[in-house]
């Protein structure tokens, strides 16, 4: 084997658990993302529903299979909170459709960002979330699809997610007690939690870690939604968290999910190269 071939083989081996969310390279279409990720030996692609806007799921599945790629997750369902029961029911119906789409593209899970309604007590909203998730569990079971609840940072508690700590997501899973219901751990949203390592351990014991999302927290953060940093450019102790997740028994994909106006404005091939390099370092 030549030196270049050996290097390529080592690189491919080190990237076996790396997946990238399509939102990370937002300027690329789904087909472009599949082509470029695969060229860098990335084997996983988590698909945001926006990437399917102009592509039928059956076509996307064909492209995915042709590329030999795996889909850890379809992102994102949820948004169960609203004062109107009619609207809440419509959200449940939307999630049922997303479960069908996720199954059609071959996703392992559907990520749930549960939603929030400003001005309504959080405890009441968490009740809506429990009802919504419970209602779609049968659909997920029929599709053989995991549902991964993703807690969001408290800065989003007012309007994006009434579940903000791993503990709250874990308690929801405990309450509904279904083998296809678990949690997606995103370091951007959870790194600050003083109970992080304990909660990771508890989730591991119940085998409820369904996803692990990577990026970094920039200091100072210039925008609370679209200024996530590339791994190593922020303050998160990524290796410690990764080791804790692995010690808890997680053997799934490490999914890079970066919202960044700065990186979206750059050459995406160069950005992808940096992602691969930083992932190897982390």
C-alpha cells in the first residue's frame, strides 16, 4: 500500500463515527452535501427538513444509498406548545408526517425541539409536550424510528423550548417509559449545566442517549442563534464531554451541527476540511 493510500485509510477509519448536519453547510443542496461529505470520508449525514424542500424523500433516499451514506437523524420535529388545542393537534399531525419522511429517507431518529409559547407557565407547557410526544410514540414504533428530545439552552426557554436541561428531558423519558424515546445531547445547549456529567451517566444507565451534537461556544458570542463556533474555537471542554458520553455507553454518531453566518459565508469546501481536521483533534 502506498503512503497516500495508507494515510487515506487511517483518515477514513478515524472518521467512521462522524456525521455532519446539512444546516452546517447550509449553502449546499442536499445532493452537493452528500457528494462533498463522502469525498472527505464522512459517512453520516443528518438531514434538516429544509434540505428536503425541493427534493422528494424517495429521491433523497436514492441519493443517500448511492453515496453509501447513513442518516443518524432527521431534524427537526416537535414544537408541541401553543395555547390553542387545534394548533397543538396540527403540530402532532405534522410530526406524524415527519416520522413518515424520516423512515423514507432511512433516518435512525427524529430530533424533537419541543417548542415554547411566551407567557405560558413552563410546567403547563411541559404537560403539552408530554401529551404530544406520547401521542406520536405509536407512529414512531410502527416506523421503527427513535424519537430524540433535544433540550435547548435556557436563552431559548421563552419561545423555542420549554425543556432546557438534560434532567427535564430525562424525566420526560422516564414518565413515558418507551424504548424508542431518548435524548439528543447537544454540547452548545448543555455544556454549562453543573449536573451535566451526572445526567449523562443517568441517561446512559437507561440507554437513552440517542444523539450527540458537536460545535463550540464562541466567546464573546455575537449572535445567540447563528454564531456557533467550530470545535476548538470556543470554551467548551469537548473531549471531557465526549469521554463522559462514551463512558455512559454511547456508541452512535458524533454529529457536527454549526449555525454560523460567518462560516456559511465562506468557501464550503474549505470549511468542510476544517470540520474534518477539528473533529480528528477533538
